[in-house]
């Protein structure tokens, strides 16, 4: 009986150590090393920092700057500025915008920069924030850079 | 006889819990659906489509909860070789797979009108898809390996290795930029969801939890029966002279 | 009523989500229940056979 007990204890120790080291290692790799490559999109300040080449396809995400949205005369082409509060990126898109597209709200766009530094988007997806409220109540000033994502991004950008 | 003592006790316990769990499910589901459709406002941004949240979020929570049940059961099975632990893992897996599939499907149906796409390979969506594959892999291992003991060990190890995916799902929206928004309820600075919408969400989450309890207990009893039948078959094969 | 069903224009998405969820959860519960009954009967039968044998 004593032998059985120690075998069980051995198994407990072995399985526990294997499990914690596996989980620790994986999370460390993903969190510490995979941050950039596992991210879905670049923010405008990343685009500046990295000097992305003209014509290279990537995803751009951030908030649609309040007051930046305009529709061109053809009625199907839209211009707006995506901001992460550190940098701005003008975007042009021809097509149908999702229902949730709004100034002051998040977007994720896919496309490439042209020669004059405008991001020519081929798709625009709306990103909504974590607030759920009844109509007519506002969680905070729209269009202000108070989005937690962006604050975190701004903080990490300032540090590094 | 020791092998049978525990399951018999478990069956008695299950039979005592089942009526309460079923009652709780019916009440919570009724109240939850009432609030979800008749006593909660549309969202200030998402309008009526927000009502998908009341089934999407509970399914996603339960997908992770069920995985933890399966993982704890697998850990117990590997370390202490408790006969009921393997059965608990087997009982939980299909329920978890259904919850995960529903979280993905309802999420796609919500994403299309709101985000503008059914699917995007961001950290959250991808890690939940991996969760579905972990469930399917766990069940497939049980199917693929004939010898019960080996199958149980292989499946349990897979379940434990897959635990790493749970914190990845949870923190994917904080670590990486994703299309999916960050957490609204389980966050350090308190929920960012209005009380009128939190109410139906929590009721539906309770209903899903009760549903899990009921179906899990049924499946546990079912797995115990299967085990009994397998043992009986072996006994009759090896000792046909009616030895018990 | 029609307004309720239209879900502010999101009817197809909202009702498909609820329909799929209901269908899947009912299917899982019913099939679990059915398998439980079948194995219950099989266990009873095996027990009766054993009693008959000895």
C-alpha cells in the first residue's frame, strides 16, 4: 500500500511538472515572441514605424477619426482617416461599408499604400468595442482616444 | 467489487441532482429568453442583433468550462487512475464540442451583419476553432484505439496538453490585435455591459450551465453502463462459468 | 409581432442563430437520453442473463 501511494505521488509530481512547464513555455512563446506576427492588423503608428512599402498588402486597424469621413462624388468611394491617437492614416475605399461602420468606432481594413501614402482598402470590417448599452446612452465621449485597446497600444508604443 | 461501488454511489447522487438541475434549467431558460427578447433594449450601436449575444456568450463560456471539466477529469485519471474520471472526460467531450460549435456558428451569424464578415483568422476566432479540434481529437482518439486503457491515456494526455489553449482564448483579445472585441463581463475594472443586458446574459448563462449539468449526468450514467457492459462481456469471455 | 420577428432587419441572422442553437442542444440531449435508455436496458438484460445462468 505504501508503494502504491508513492507511485501515485510520483505520477502527480511528473504530470504536474510536465503540464506547468508545457503551459508556461507555450504562453511565454506566444505572449513574448508572437505578439506582432499573431496580431491581425497594424495600427497607423506601426505603419509609420515600419515604413511599409508601397503596394504591399496588409491589414490596417484603428479608430475612424471623428469628422474625417467623406463620400466622393461617385457615391461609392469613401475617404476617412484611421487613427490610433499616435498617428493618422488616410484611407480610401470603394464598396459597401458594414452596418457598424461609424466615426469614432474601430475598423479593420485590408489593402495597400499607394504612392501618395493613402491606404487603398479592398475590404473594410467594423470592429466594435466592449460596451453594450441601451440606445441614447453613451459610455464615453465618442471619437476620443479612450479605447482601452488604444491606450494599451499607446502605452506600449511610448515605452518601446 | 470496489470498481462497482463508486459508480453505484455516483448513480444515486446523479439521480438525486437530476430533477433539481432539470428544474433549474427550465426556469432559467424561460426567464432568460423572456428577458432576452422582451425585457432588454437593443444595443446603442448594434441594434437588435445584440440578442445573439445571449446565446453566443454562454455557449463560449460553457465551451471553456466544459474543457476544464474534461481536463480536470483527465488529470485525475492519469494521476490517481480513478475509474470514474475517464468516464467523466468521455461524458463531457461531446457536450463541449457542441457548445464550441455553437459559439462559432452564432458568432459567425453575428459577425456577418456587424463586422461585415463571417470569419477572420484573428487570435480569438482561431483559438476557439482549435478548441473544437481538441474536442474532436479527444473523441477520435477514444474511437481510434481499441484498447480501452491505452485510448484513455492517449486521450487524457491530449486533453491536458490542450489546456494551454484556454488562457490563449481568454487573453487573445488582450495580447494581440483582433477583430473580436475585448471582454465585456469578466474584466478587472467591472462589466462594460449595461445591467439591462447583463441580466438576460447571466440568466442564459445559468440555463446553459444547468443544461450541461443535466446532459453531463445523463452521459455519465451512460458511460457507466457502457463500462459495465464491457466488463460483463470480458467476464463472460474469460470466465464463461458464471464467475463474478 | 411582425416588427418583433424582423429583429430590426437582422431576422435571418438572429433567428438562424437561435434555431441552430436550439436544434443542436435538443439533438444532444435527446440522443444522450436515448443512448442512456438503450444501455440501461442492455445492463438489465445482462443482469437477468447472469441470474438465469447461475
